[in-house]
C-alpha cells in the first residue's frame, strides 16, 4: 500500500502515520523528520534547509523531491506512508513523474482536516524534551512536574517552529500552497479520503482504518 497523508501542521499526521504503519507494516516517510535529522547531522541539505524550517517556510521543491524519492526507493516493496510530502503542486508533479517512471502509483490520499483555531492551540501548547525527544502539552499532556521531562532529562522547551508567530506563518503557507495539492489530486481523479481530525486521536485512527478497509486493505 502506498499512501499520502495530507493536512495542516499540527493535524496529527505523525501520530496517525505511526498507527497506520504499525497496522499495515508500512514505512513511515516523514519529510519533517528526515529534514530535522539532516539538520542535526549538519549535512549540506540540513544547512540549506535550516533557515526555511526555523521561519516556518517551505524548503525548496528540488531539495525535497530528491530527498523523498531517495527515501521511497529505500522503502522497497512493502509500501509506505508519505507524511508532509508533497507540500506543493510542483512536488506532487515530481512525485507522480518518478512513480510513473517506476511503474507505480499512489493508492490513496488521506486528508486530515482541522480548523486553524484548533491547530494554534495544539502547537503553541507543545513542549519538547531536547534530550530524549519526548513531547508534552501544557493542557492535554502535562508532565508530572511542570516544565520538566518525566524521564528526568531536565527542562522542557518550546521549539522555535511551535511559537505563535511561526505557527501562524506555517498555516498561512499551508493554505496558500500546500492546500492546492489536494486540488491537484482531485483534478487527477486520485482516490481521496477526507477525515475529520478535530476529534480524539483514537476516533481519528478508527475513521482512517475504516476508510482504508473499504479499499480492500
């Protein structure tokens, strides 16, 4: 199975991708995770991408396309879920061209839909542990001790890209560019599954599994 998961930042794509991949045995290919790993490793791609990521902008299409096509090739025949890619129509066209050349195609696009107000509450309230990577929320997932990681790592922090200004910019960018990707797939008559993601995580997962079940998966 080859899937694309679309949705605004903070819609829960990472969480739902993990559940989908565990249930169906797929590879989780997250453009954000791959980019952050490149940045942490100090690679050429990471250095180029850092300024875009810190400001909430989009990394240039050519860099993302090359990176993600490489990841898809490594995923092999078991299938995958693309998380955070494609984010622009140019990226979608590049993906389609590469898949067509390989004699492959995407089985379905899963679109997670959440109002902007809910996204702002979710993302600006997130706090992360810089040492172990654990993620908390000041309202929905509080640590045992305020401001401290439950694993004893020390103080939690708010990522730069979770600040109100950056989140607002990311949503603006999403609506201006990334939302057009859904229109691209609609025009190309791809199979699109629309999911209300403004509900409890387990209910979102069940809605996705039910919809994928109708595909015979």
